[in-house]
């Protein structure tokens, strides 16, 4: 998909998205497509991404957490996102009203990339869901395997377990993932050995389900 094709889609937020595109290009950013969305870069570094959401559109600043925001435009993009921040819009008038602030944020974001600034990772002990805490306490071998995972893999599992609304479902998810954790695998790691993007899963395991059995 090209950026033009993305913008040509019939959408309720066509006007604000095109206004955001115009601002990004006028600020000297390079337009490309990543993750099936228009992405704007400076010196090949991702600076902002445009996106369609339910009820609004967004301009997402990849390292928004680093940016001064005197006008209070930036909002968090969910409780589990630390680096990126977004500005939400529903019409082109809102974009025009925020244009000066957006241009300032883009300039700051470009400078942050050029200086190589990074959002520091969390260092405090994560708060695990209650069922995971209980399982870790009851099973020392499981605890050792879980704590041997990288912090990112631990967070992914904790988020996966915590997304279940019922305690019974959370416990069932923990049990289902136990073998994978004991093998040192992350939630999205390949376990079939067929992935072309190791260690991540790329869906190649589906081949195992579609191959016809060998007769004779």
C-alpha cells in the first residue's frame, strides 16, 4: 500500500488526516508507509505516524514522552505505552487550531532523534496480576523460569494474563503458557522452528495444520 492509497480511502476523518499530512510534509519530513500507516521520518528515523481510530484520528509522536508540551496537546496512548504519545482529532478545524503547537512538537521530535535521545526503560519492580503472583509463589521452578525471561517478555505475559476479566480465565492462561515459559519462550516467540523471523513467530506454524498426511 502506498501513502496515496491510504489517504484515498473513503473515511470520515479524511479532512483532518490530509491536514496533518500537509503539516508533516511542510515540516520537511519524509513520507513512507510502515505498519500499513503513513509514517514520517527524519534522517531515516521514525518521528510521527498517522492513524485512523474508532471515533477519531491521531498523530502519534514516537518519542512523545520526551517532548515539552506547554499547550497540553499530547495524550497517552494507553496504560502500557511509555514512549509514544498522541494528539487526537475529529475534524480539520481542530487541526488548524493546534497547528502551531503541532509544528513545535514535530521540530522537537526531529531534534530528539538527531540527538539520539531515548525513553529510559522502567526500572521498578512490575506489579503482577494476583493470579500470576500466586502461581509464582506456589511453583519455584516456574518462578525461576519466568524471572529468567527478559523484562519485555515478562511484561507481555503479565499483560496477556491481566487482559482476562475473570480470575478463572487468568489462571487458565497461566497454565496454558507454562510450558512455553519453562522453555524460555516469550508470548510471541516461535516454538515450531519454522519462522523466518526468529525468535519471533511469523505464522509459519500454520503450515503444520494444512499439510496433507503422507499415506502409505
